[in-house]
C-alpha cells in the first residue's frame, strides 16, 4: 500500500472514497440506489399485488375474454389490450420476492393465488373457445405454441425491468411494457384453445411458454431483491437458505433445457428453409423455367416445386438432386411438378394463384378507372352548371338593360401581346346596344355580373349599333372589359 492510501486511511476515508474518479462516476451512473424506495414500501407494494380475489379476479376474467377474442380473430391490438388489463404480474413477482427474502409463507401464498389465477384463466378461455364458432388456429395463436430460448431471455429481461420499476419511489409506465413483452395472457388462452379442441400439442407448448414466463420473471425478481439487500427473514437453520437456492437453480435448469432444444430445432428449420429456397433459385429457376410455387417441410425434409416453362427431363432432375448434398441439404427429397407431368401438377393451386393475380390487377385497374370517371363527372357537372347560368343570362340582362338588343355568349382563350395566350377558359360576353352604356350603368352591369357569375373568369365586350343594324361587329364604338369575378 503506497503512502497516499496510508494517509487516506489515517484520515478515516473509506475504500470506496479512495477509488479512482472514473470508477466512482461510473458507479454513480449505473447506481439504482438513488431513487430506490424504502424496504417497507417495497414490501407493502409486492405483498398487495399477490392477492387474487375481488377486483383483481374480475379483471383477470375480463382480460382472458379479451385475449381469447383477440387470438380468435387474429387481432394484435386486442391482445395487447388484454395484456395491459391483466393483473397476473402480481403473484409471479410475489413468488420471486418471497424467495429473495426467504419468506416461505409469502411464497406459498403467492403460489396459491397464482394457481387460482391459472385455473380461472383456463376455465374462462376453454368456455369461450367451446362457444366460439371460429375454430381455426390463427397466426397469433400459433405463435404461442413453440417457445424457445429467446422467450426465456425475454421473460428474464422483462422481469428485471419489472421488479426494478416496482422498487422505485416514483412509479412509471414500465410494468405495462413488461406485461406486453412477457405476454402472460396469450399463452394461457392458447392453452385453453388446446383444451377446448382436444389439441394437446397446443396445450403443452402454450402452457410451457407460460411456465417459462412465470419462472424467469420470479427469478429476476428474486435476483434484484437479493441484490438490493432488502431485509431478509431470520432463519434458525442456515441450511434452509442453501436448500432454497438449490431448488431455485434446479427449477431454472429444468425450465431452460427444453427451450434450448426447441430453439435449436427452430434454428435448424430456418436454416433448412433458407438453403432450400437458395437451392431452388440457383438450380431450378431459369429464364425458361418459372417457379410458381415452393413448399418446404423441414420436418420431413421435403421440397416441392411447381414449374412452368421448359420441361425438365429425368436426367436433368437427377443431376439437380445430386447437388442437394453439396448445397447443405443431405437426405432431402425433391419433388418437381411440371406442366407436362399431368399426374403431378397441382392444377388447382396453379389456377388459384393465377386467378388471384388477375383479380388483384383487375381491381387496381377498376379503382383507377373509377377515379377517372369521378373526376370527369365533376368536370361535366361544372360545365352543366355554367351552361344553365348562360341560358338564363340573356333574358335577365335584357330586363335590367332594355337598350341591349343582342347578346352572344361563348368560351374562348385570351391572348395579350405582353403575356401571350392565357391557359384559362374565359366566358366571352358580347353585347350590342342602340343607346350605349353610361359609366354608371357599366358599373351596375359589372356588379351584377360579379354576383351572377361568381367564380367565373369573363370578358365583356359592348358595341353600340344603330337600331336597324343587327351586326355589332361593324359598330364604330366598342367598349371592352376583362374582369376576374371573385
């Protein structure tokens, strides 16, 4: 020990205070002690969540019904809502908390409440699925039948997040997130589906997933509580604590081992599917041979391919099959269905695929045509409204201004030397009068047209002609005005 440390010890400084500054800062950065609630508050909160009766029990029943409906209709949003309603996290964390402080009375109480919750949940989900007319297993339901090691990791990390949130002074929205991530409700409902339909594989897989979640959420709770040094119960015999730790480790191992095996199978199946798809693309698909359908079964190591185009003879197929081993697909069976092999071609499947593509494209064309028709209809309606206004306009003008003898209405495109042709259509109004239009009458006429032809762009041309003349084009005096009606 150097002289500096000796001096620090002489001054009464602790070893923690003698650590290097960066280690102290790093420890403070990741410390969970700053906002930790006191032991009594933590104890009261976790013990209160263990009880599964009254309100909690009714909330559980409602959540099971909601989750069962969500699985039945394959609605992810409904399933998430059910997980937010569920009060199942309480008893599970209570088990972990009891183990962490060696309170076996609390562990027994939490396990009893959890057993009641599981029984009620299974009865509720079985009742729903027995009454439901929808008996097909949807993708959301199938996803809960094959747990793997990744589900173990999710449950462990989610449990750690949940128990850390419970031990804080300020409560946050972490627990709802943990409830969604660990998904306690859907596995129970899937197990109920398996019981209702006599599918024991579904029941076993789903209930095993629920067991994984329970064990590792409880384990995470025990680890965090023990790490925070929450006050433990005092034992007369210290061997009890050792037996508890051994039992917890044994349960953990027994829970993990099957998930590792299932994860290994899942990875192997995915690898087989990837290699099979790559093999088909490289060795069967070509410019003259189009692969319309590929069916891959990792369990039986079977690849079924439907091909249209050039016919692959027996020798070519044999050469392709010999390449399966080098492609990492040993002991794999390859069945190629071709258009000339009528005994093997899946005609129904091929027709269904073609009809589906044709229907999708036709629907897109129809939607596009409908939009064009709607746009044209709007234009026709606008044109008809303008024509209706133009029909009644001459009589109204003559009634207001009796000196008007002739009126011509037409659509045209304007042009000016400075700006060139104007792209907008202009309503051209030609008036012929025998007495002319005074400035006051012209202002009145402009105001009336603005109100009468609101929204139209117009050009007003006024010509004065003798009474005996019927052609305003030869009139010596012409008054013109181009106005944009607001």
